[in-house]
């Protein structure tokens, strides 16, 4: 009788782990729209967000700017469709222009990695 219970438990555990990894992948991508406030909260655990990435267009500028608030270093990839435009890193509480992405287009960012 224990064997079917262990199989069911293992199956449910596998589904749970697959769902958690899918959620983490989905949270690693942000699309910023020119006419909205755009931010992505980064969760270091399952409680409160500690860091955030903000995407905005500075007044009078024609390029997107990305700002990182919090305590972690983030490596980002700017994408246009499936092609990579730029790879850059943002240190805590710093900002950077996203090269080759005009302010008239959506900014697609993919998080490559984070580190303390």
C-alpha cells in the first residue's frame, strides 16, 4: 500500500516543482510600453519584493532608460523579437540607457542572472 502513495506523492511533488520553475522563468521577462509606468519587482524569496527594475523614457530623450533599485546586481538582455540587441548589467541603485531601442518601441528585457 505504501508504494502507490509514494508514487502519487512523487508525482504531485514533480508537478509543484515544474510550476515553480515555470513561474520563475515567466517573472524573468518584462515588456515596457512607452505610454505606461513600467516596473518589475524582484523577489528574493516568497515574501516581499526587495529589488525593482524601472523602465522609463526621460523627458526630451529618444532612448529608454533602465534603473535598478535594491541590493542585487542584475544582468539583462534587451531583445527585439527573437534577436538580441544589447546585454548589460545594472549595479544596485544605478541606471543605464538601453542602446538601440528607440522610445517609440516597446522595450523587451530578459533577466539573465542576479547576484548579491
